[in-house]
């Protein structure tokens, strides 16, 4: 399951305009291959929009998304997912009425080798493929430590576990890169600490290239080798967290807004 | 781009809808010479009962052509297709009365349409000759008479009585269950006189069950009726409802006879439920097996290369009443009148119809009800999946 | 008479269930009401009629042909009339209207091709009843119930035991997340419409045999709609329960109440259920998508 080296991932000059609002403006980011890259920025800076552009929910007005040199720009979400981009959402998007196991099994959709006609004609094939799906799903659940919860329905889980389930679901697809949109949002300090350990262990075990959007500076500080700061749709600074935090542009942006994060 | 395409697709859908629903407009025939009388006709040329409307219209064309060949005063014939739809019947009636300026409207077999334009005939003072079945067409309430509406064939009252008498006296069946559409006067106005006559002359109604027009499954009602062990089940409904009821009753094990009225004579009934209705009896206005109708049948078949429906004979009754009135008034005199005078003169003459020989019956219109109060009817049975004329029968 | 009426109710209810399931399937995944479903049933009946009169197929091949044909029509309808609206993300009200237009269009199309008259399917099932004592079970009703049960069991298998079913359920809960899991939502939607269409085709043949084939046959969808609201709109199991319940209740209102009041009673009951339990017997509460 582990990869020798993390995937190279970068996007260049991404731009997205909503009506008159330039939500993302000429953003270029090169992720640390096999490492963890942070994106920070105040509310409405355009962070989630960047993720949505990467995963194909929005079509960029300009720019390019490259995974290991392969151009993903403008493809359908399911194609981008199949190409190896896994992600979680800022607002949890589980399949609420389905079991934990089924939530994760859905992620194996692509890798299951049978179709409806098999379903009607070749039952043994289904059984073996579904068995494989179940094993892979259980493996992913084990990675996030949720094996015991497999029979529960998604909506009945406590918030922290729902976030974990989203991560398990993304991992089950065996992605090359993982995008986490505010994974710590709504968690208590204890849960945040657990989450930090989880992300670190996933990164270590799988050698996965990870991009994480976060407001929790503790989490960013302990995980990210490289950080990009966004403001009004633009990247205003990039480097280590310390470099970024001391960048004049960042200081001005934060002082100007009168907000303090950290 | 996308938006444009969407709008385009929607427009296409709408246009094709309009196209599909708009065909079927009909206009009358061309204007004749100087002296003419304009007559209007409402026919269900399209829609579920189109076979009837077409037979009616085909025969009226024959009759008008014949008249025009033999007379100086020509008939100018305008026909509107009301598609067996009540709203359409009302608007078509208005067009005939106001735009086409007809002196008389030949109505239809469709009772609901007649009930709908009856009040308009009163308001606009346009006489109507219909061959509908519902007595309410001329007497909407017990003490109310539509001054301008006339029926020329046996109403449901005669049909109900005739069938009841025939069931008791000739078929010797004393126990009858009834299943009918409670929302359709086509059925209810036959059921009532049937029940009255039948129970008044020694018969028993063992069960009386109803359904609504859009129902297609009557198994539950039929189970109830069959559990009362009737000799026969009366089905005074439309052919499709009859077919379904007969099929379902047979499936539930009913072995007795079905009885009915003029909703029955339809080839489609035999196609749908041929062997289930075997041995049934019903009343009809007439039968083409009756020698009296040979002439009409031959003329019709020669011209249209297909057999007529009984509606052709029914419009014949109306036309007989009409020509009788025209002759009494004097065709020249009538043609010279103003439109209002024509309408009034025809109405008054229709009311005085006495012993006029129609295609099937000798017609006398009762001035108190504006319809015949007695008529001989054809009794039809179904044998080897075919309609078979048994005899004509007149209730005393 | 009691058991006969129970059977009458279940046999009518089975058809309602078949109608309601197809309808609910689309609602549960797409969250819109497909008013064209009734017309698809009618199309199924005509396909069955055309196939049987042309080839003299017996019941089973005729069923398969109608199911396949209607599934294709259903998928095409979604592609042409619903998808362009869906991808633009505008209100589902437009889809409702579009489905109404499609429904009228299909009806008129059939009217132009086949004419307005009632058609009868050649006899596909023998008249000899399965049993006559203690109750009368017609062979057609018997076969129909077997096919209804088989269809519903297969549907259940597809929905809960295969990846396609899982993907459909996932799309029903969260289409975006499902896409992210590599699920091609367009394909899943097509599959759902194909399944609903196949069920409509099967319902169509049986309706056609029982009640004859005519352009307005699809109006029976009303009963299916009532059944699915009864059982809980958007719940497939609910549609089955609702359909059977509606059939039995209807029959019993007639058998032990009065046939003149039963149509009123059935709708009064529906209103009552909506007031007391808006989500129906088995419905899930529909949450707003975020
Ligand atoms: N679909 C959309 N249509 C119009 N405007 C949008 C859309 N999605 C995002 N926006 C706008 O784009 C801007 C950036 O939004 P985005 O969600 O990317 O911010 P963010 O950096 O993730 O903020 P937060 O920290 O609150 O999550 C906001 O002004 C938002 O209102
Ligand atoms: Mg965000």
C-alpha cells in the first residue's frame, strides 16, 4: 500500500471568477511531494474554491492542475478522483443514511470489476469482488481506527468520527494526493491532537502527498513543511510557517482585518 | 450557449405539443347559391369516441347531399369537431351559433356535451336536435324544460324500462346485481328506471355497486355482487368499463348473464372481452340486421366502403324530424326569414313533431318533455363473439 | 369473501407498488418528481402490445422486451429533458414542468402513432384459474404477483448488494461526495432511470393485459403516487408497503364500507396520514443538502 515517493502535485495560475468576484486569482502552488503542505488565509480568501477547482467541481477560468505532470484541468470530478485525487470537505459530506462500511465501500466503486450485467448473470463474480471491496474498506477503516464503528450509520456518529470517516473514505480510493479542507473544524483540543497524529501517521505510512487547509495554527505548525497564505483570492506569501507569519504582506493583511489567528 | 440551447429545446417541445394537439380543426362546406339554410353539426370526429362521431357526420353528409340534389333551397352544412370533450363542445357550439350563424344544431350522442351546451341553446335561442341518451338534456330538472333542446331517439328512461321488462318477461331472470359509474349520467339515468320497473314488476336487485370514471379495477365491487348470487349483472356503462367488468367478473367465477344498454354495441367490446360477454343481452336503438335499415346501410357502405355504426341511423332520426319541420314551414318561406325567425320557427315546428317516419321509429315528440316517450328498441345478444339481433321489443 | 377481498387488494396493491417503486426510486436519488413516469408505463404497455402482435412472443420475452424498451426510453427522456436542466443547477421546479411536458408529448406521440382507441393484448396467460376454492385466483394475477415480487427482490439486490446500487444510494445522499469517490453521477442517474423505466415497462404490460392499452393508461400513476406518499416518498421499501396498503385499504373500503364513498375516503385517509406523519409510513426525513 505504501508508495516509494510521494506524488508530485502542482497547480499554476489558477483563476476563478464568480460574477464580478475574483474568488481565486492567479494562484500557483507546488506541493511538497510526499510531505504536507498548508494553505492558510482568512474567511472567504478562496481556499476552498482552490480545492473545488482541483477536484473539478468548478471549471477554472484560467490555469492548470498537474498531478505527476499529468494535466487534470477541466476534467469531471469522478475522473479527477480516479486519477488519484482524494479529498474531504469543509462541511462534512457523508452518505448520511448509509453504514460506515458502505460509506467507505462506495469509494471502491471504480476498482470493482463488474457491472450491472454481471450483477444479473454472474453472481459468484460479484461475491468475490464485493469481498475484496469489504477487505479494502476495512483496511481503510483500520488506518483511521474506526473498525468497531463499521456497522453504525454515518449520521449517528459523533462529529469527530464523521471527520475521520471522511478521511477513511478518501483513503480507500488509494489516492496519490489527499486534500483536507479544515479537518480540525469543530473539534475539541483533544480531538485536534488525535487528528494531528492521524494525519502524520497516514503521511508516514503511505508516503502520501497531503494538502491541508486550516485555521488551527497549532496543527499547521506541527504538520506542514511548507505553507501558503491566501488573501482575497491571491497567494500573498509562501515558505515555512515562520517565514509566512513574518511576511509583511501577511502582517498587513491580518492587521488590516484586525483578526488574529494563532 | 447552454441557456440558449435549453430555451431552444423547450420551445421545440412546446411547438410540437401545439402542433400535435391543434390538428383536427374542421370547417363547414362552401357557400351555396342564393337561397340556403345553414345547419350546424357537432361531431366527435376525433377522440375516444371518434367512430361514432364519424359515422354520424358521414351519414349527415349523405342526407344533406341528397336534400341538396332534390331541392331548390340548399342546406349549407357546417361541422365542428368537439373531440368528445365537454369544454370543446361548448366553444364549438358558440362558434356555430355566433360565427356560422346556423339555424339549427344537430347535436351529438354525448350526453355530457348536450348537458353542457343545453343552457347556451336556451340563452341564444338556437334549437338543437340531439340523439343523446340522457333525459336531462331536455328536462334538466323535474319541473324544468329546455325550450330549445330536443331528443329524437329513445332516452335512457325508455332503455331502462325496456331492458327491465325484457329481462323479466323474455329472459325470465328475477335476480339482478348492478355495477355502474356513479359519476356518469349515461349510466345513472338508465339504472334508475331499470331498477324502478324491475322491482315494481317482481324482480329483485340483489346488490348495487358503483365506481368512478377513472377506475379500472372493479374486482372488489364484483366480489360483493357475486356473493349475492344474482342471475344477471346489469352493466349500463361505456364499452371499456363493460369489457373490464365482464373480464373481472368471469375471473371471479361469475357464470351468469350480463345486461346492458346502448353503451354496448362496439366492435372494441368484442375485441377486448369477446368470450366474457358471450350470452349477454342489451337494448339498442336499432340493428343493421333489421331489414328496415338495409337501405341506409347500403348507401353508406357504397359511399364510404365501410359498415356504418348505429349513430348513422340515429342522426337519420334527427334529420327526419328536421326535414318534416322544414316542409311544414315551407322551405322557401324559411330561407327568406331572418336568422332569429328561422330558429324560432324550427323550434316551434320540432315541438309539434307527430308520427314522423324516421329511419328506425315512428317519431312523436312529447311537447312536455321534448323527447319521444315510447319507442321500439332492438334487443341484441352476443353469440360466437358477434352481435346478434334477436327482435324488436316495445315496452307497454 | 374476506380472503377473496384480501387477494383482490394485494393484486391491485402489487401493481400500485410496482408503479410507486419506480417513481420513488427517481425521487430518492434525484429529489424531483418525474411526472413522466406514468407515460413511461403507458409506453411500456404499447411496446408490449407492438412486440406481442408482431412476434407472438409469450409472456416472459414480452416482459423482457417491454422492460428493455421502456428502460431505453426512460434514459433518453432523462438525457434530453432533465439533464440539461440538472447540470445548470436551477430549481427542480423546472424539471417538474419539463417532466409534465414530456408526459403530454409522449401521450400525443402514441396517439399519433397508434390512434386513440383501446387496444387489447393478445391473450398471453391462460384463463384457467390457479385455484377456485376457497378463493378464486386468476392465473394472470398469480403470475403478476410472482413477477412483482421478483422485480422488487431484484431491485433490492441491485440497490443493496452491488456497487451500482451503493453508488445510487451514495448519489441520493450526496452527489458531490459520490463524484469524489469516483462515481460517475451521470451514469448512475442513467442507471436509475433505466431501472425505473424497466419497472415501468413491467407494470405497463400487466396494466395493458388487465385494463387494455390506451394513451391515457399512464393516468394510473396517480394511484402509484398516492401509494408512494403513503409509504414515504423516496423510500423504496415504503413504496412497496404503501402500494400494498393502498390496494388492500381501497378494497376493504368498498367491501365493508360503501363503493360510493371509498374514493373520497381514500383521499381523506391520505390527507390524514400527511397531517399525522408527513414522511409516510417508512419515509426518511429529507435533509437539505449543504
Ligand atoms: N459557487 C459560488 N458562487 C459564487 N461565489 C462563490 C461560490 N463559491 C465561493 N464563492 C465566493 O468565493 C469566495 C471564496 O470562497 P471560499 O469558500 O473559497 O473561501 P475560503 O477561503 O474557503 O473561506 P472559509 O475559511 O470561510 O472556508 C467567497 O467570497 C465566496 O462567497
Ligand atoms: Mg473554505
